C-alpha cells in the first residue's frame, strides 16, 4: 500500500505514537514489576525479554508491510474503555491479576481505535505473543499439577509398584514420597510451547486453521513432555531408593525432554506448511486498501483520554503511586499467639534445622515454644512447637502468599512422608504434612494455611483465587500461618490439631484487629 504523497510519517502517526507513549507511562509500575519477574530464570516467565524483543520486531515488520493510516474508529473505543476500567479496578483494589489481564487489551484496543480492524489485524499475533509472558497464568499451576499427578498415576499403575496418591503427593511405602510441586506443573513448558507454536505460525503459516492446529499440537506435546519428565524422575527415584542425582537436578533434565518433544512438533509444523503451499491463498495484506476514515487532530487526541486517566491514577493516587511499590520493608512484630502463662519461648526460630522459607512478608513472627507443664527436670521437653505468622499488607510480585519461592520445607534436607487434615474448630481446617529427614529418622509435623482478606484456605489455588473477592470488601491483606511440631512418642496428628485449634483463632483475632483497624 503506497503512502499518501505529501504526508510525513509524523503527520500520519503522531496520534498513535502519543497514545502508546501515554499508555506505557500509565502502566509503567505494572510493566516494571513484569520486567522484574522476567529476571527470575528459575520460574515460568524467564522467556519474557526474548518474547518481548521478538514482538517488537514482528510489530515493526507488520508496520512496514501494511503502512496503516490513522483515523478514528469510534466503535472500538468501548473495549478500550472497558480494558481501562479493568486496569483501574486492579490498581485501586490491589489485585494485580486484573492489571495484567488488561495490559494487552489496552494496547491492542488502541490500535483498533486508530487503525480499524483490517489494518490492526496483522498486529494481533505480534502483540498477543506477550500475553504468554504475563504472570496471571500462575492460576493454572494447581490444575496442571493435578493433571500431572493423574497422568503419572495412570503410568505407574502399569508397573508392579506399590504407591499411594494423595493430592499432589505420590507415596512409596518404605521408600519415600514425591511432591508434584509448582515447578513440576509443566506451566513453563506449556507457555514456551504455545509461544513457539504461535511464532512459527506467524512466520510460516497463512491460514488460521493451520495456526490453531499447530497451537493445539504445541499444547499436547508440552504437556506430554512434562508428564514423561515427572514419570522418569519418580521411577528413577523409586529404583534408586531416593538417592539418584536426577532428583535434585530435574530442571536441567526437563529441558532436554522438552527439546526432544519439539522435534516431532516441528516436523508436523513443516507438514502443515507444505500442505498450505499446495493451496492458492489470496494475499490480503498486499491488496489491503486503508479505509477512508480520516479524523481531525483533536478527535485523534481525544482517543487518548482513557490512558490519561490511567496516568493520573498511577501517579496521583497516594499510596498506590510508583514509589510505594518499593517502599515496603519487612518488620518484625510479636502478636500474642500463645498464652504466656502456659508456654515458654525458646531461644531459637527453628526445629532441628527446619523452618519455612517465606519471602517478602511485610511483617512476621517466628518463635519456638515448649509447654511449661511438660518440662522435665533437665529442662528438656517431649514436645517442641514452632509458630510462624507471615503477613502481606497487599500482594505484589515478590510479596505474595502463594509464590514460587515460598516453601514449607527444603527438599534437599526433608522429604514429605504423608499428608493429613488439621481441624482447628469452627469448621476451619488447615493442611497437615509430615516431613522426614533424608539423613536421619527424625520427623517434623507441620500444619499450615492461608488467611486471605478474612478467609481461611488450605490449598494454593484457593488462596490465589481468594484474592479476587477483595473487590467486595475493604481488605487486601494476605497471611500464612505455619505451625510445626516435633515429638518422639506423641500422637502427632492429634497433638498438632490441639495446638492448632488454640493458635489459629489467636492468629485470626490478631490479623482482624490489625487490618480492620487500619
């Protein structure tokens, strides 16, 4: 398509450039936190910077090919306004998932408003690629974990192996247990597989049906790669009595398995490409004629009003401004979680080297106690209890109740032995977990739960989703309660339940009083 003579690039594109610049300024806090997430190379979004650069290149190539002419297409202003409202809702309600979901619609709706559907369509995939680097995909982790467990349960059932599956744990009596944890969900392989499939389709395929088929194949092969990876690790761990180095170095091994599955995927992609070559496909882009929809500079400028609202909300909304995202510092507070007349604190914050590893809490307490009435003459006690309470004023990257780096045990030191439920009264249950030390016969019994905006949840996904009802209340806090018990001869589950039924209400009263008063 030829450019109109006498009209410079600036005259044709100043409005869309202004819109994009204002959008970047308005959503910059979210973009900055996204860039920080991309720098964590052991998570599912480490491909973010590479995909972002590829997206920019493809957008530039599409612009050179199409040379869109600016106008104002008023019907597309509605999705832009809706996406802006969603982003602002996430801004003021401190639900970052809403901000992340709104990013791509805001940018692409802007292109639709200025260029219309026919001119903006070639930019759909280049812009949409970035969607697979946004952390809101974390909500798929637990479903993918459960699917991986089901797939491995099916494969293990064909072998002459005694095993028990409970939740995301696979137990081998007399040998040990495996936890299909967040990193074993296959989310990173799924996102990379979809991204590669979309990229191949954008560069080599013309028909949308072929592109969709390739993406579906990419999803299937990515899931299969993770299922076989986990199966091989579990089987090798079982056969080696949990001593194989593959158990500790499974990430590197996983990428080799994933790379192997890409071979048949790209053979099928090449077959789709050859099949298309035998068909006559009309080149819509080379024959594209920009519709005559010119608009005055004032009307084009008016389209930027929604993003100006985002800019104003971002930089003039007090506690939600950019500086606040980096100003929080962890501080230690000591709420009254135990009755000091019955419990005596110890000068340690762990049990035999064990303590949970919780990142980014705004305030926390970690203490170990013994019951005064159970102290022996030598000052020792049969039961030692650890209590950890970790609170976040509001959740953001690096400071979330459910995040990749929050761990209740160190897999290099302990292994999960069994799971159970812990009744704490009032119909509220916590998750229970017994940990076995790799190098000794010691056990640690743990109860943990999440208190999200006034609701107790047992599981990761429930805790993640519990953030969303914050739209309807004035709380944005999230907390993790961890109770550890070490005893040699006691009934661990019953004792832990008794202790948790005392500690959980105290923690809840403290959190309600602290956050409802502020």
